[in-house]
């Protein structure tokens, strides 16, 4: 009984510390490092080539599957997704779960990795 109480108190204390910590700021430089996982298939420049995946220039606010000279899966093309921090986060976390049938296999499981990468993309992908 006493140990259960102690454990509960510890858990409560831990949760309090976890929520009291300020959210870690996204680290763009770290995001740039993480982007190296993407360069084999994607470019970021305005007239960047499509590789195995479409160019990502102007990604934010873009409708998924809308780079005209790239052949998407029907799944992504018909998804109706608009790329924002939130939708990108879900796609990068588990692309197959978010868009069943997508051609991109992706899974960045760490929240901080996705946050940093998305901050980098925000800075580097430019406007549509
Ligand atoms: C092995 C190749 C490959 C890698 C590595 C890869 N992708 Fe992709 N990506 C693709 C393909 C293929 C598609 C098109 C998916 C479809 O049509 O279903 C795609 C699509 C996308 C889209 C949707 C673009 C649009 O126009 O709707 C985003 C965003 C994206 N990838 C981001 C990333 C990021 C960020 C990374 C790095 C973490 C990454 N990808 C790594 C192949 C890749």
C-alpha cells in the first residue's frame, strides 16, 4: 500500500515535470541534417528535378499530388490533403497509415525529429 502510494506520487511528480518543461524549440540545423534522409528522392529548388519523389518546392499550402510533371499514386493524388505542419507531421510519422496506398514509405517515429525537419522544410522549401 505504502509503495503504491509512493509510486503514484512519483508518477504524478514525473508528469508534472514533463508538462512543466518548456516545449523544446525546433532546431532548423538539426532538421537540415535530417533532410539528408530525403535528398535521394526529393529536391527543394523552384525548378528542382523530380527524383523518385516529386520536388518539394513551395510545399506548404500545396495540395498533395499536385506537381504536374510527376506521376503520383492514385492514393496520394486523390487524398485531398493540403500540406501544413500538421498533415506533414502525420505523413512523415507513418505515411502508409496516413495515406494508405501511397508510394512513399516513411516513418520518422521521433516527434523531435519531425518537428526539426518540418522547421527546416518551412525555411528551405520556399513559397509556392
Ligand atoms: C526512397 C524515396 C523517398 C524518400 C527517401 C523520401 N520520399 Fe517523399 N516521396 C517519395 C515518393 C515516391 C512520393 C510520392 C508518393 C505517392 O505518389 O504516393 C513522395 C511524396 C512526398 C511528399 C508529398 C509531396 C506532394 O507533392 O504531395 C512529401 C511531402 C514528401 N514525400 C516528403 C518527404 C520527406 C520530408 C522525406 C525525408 C524524411 C522523404 N519524403 C523521403 C519518395 C521518397
